């Protein structure tokens, strides 16, 4: 992943703790609204992109106009939705292998020096 999904910030590993995802509460509220409109109101990604732009909510980089890919990421990210974490839970559990995820079915790498 190139960067943390909108609604999260990645806290790097240190000598005393593993790396983990931290919720950015101001962004998380936007994600909750987008996700609710996507699921409950059956809005399209294009409708959601227009809506969030019209609300005047800046993107993480401060842009006034949102890209569809960012809005789609709010709806499709594999991390738990920020609104679905318990109050006492500061980070999501590690990602489990998923039978429907093509990354789970990669062929093993050939041994070093083997010809392809």
C-alpha cells in the first residue's frame, strides 16, 4: 500500500512496539458518512465524489476536489471501518488470508538461481 487509507495513519514500528494503524478521527467521520451513504442510501461512487467535494471537505493533501479512487477506497478498503472499532481497540487485527483474494493464491517464488 502506497500510503495509509483516508481515515487512518500508519505509526511505524519502533524498538518497543510493532507498527500499527491509528484512526484519524476527523477523517474517520468523513469515511463513516461516505460509507453510510454508499451502503444505506445506495449512492454511486460518482455521486459520493460530487457530494464530498460539494461539502468543501479537503482531501488529506488539501485538495478541494476529490478523486473517485479516494472515495472508492473509503468504501472498499480491507481495513475495518473507523466506525466499527471498539472504543478500547486502537488498531485493527492483522489481515488474514482470504480465499477470494488473488494475493493469497500467488505461486511460490522459485529458488534463487532457478531458471524460469
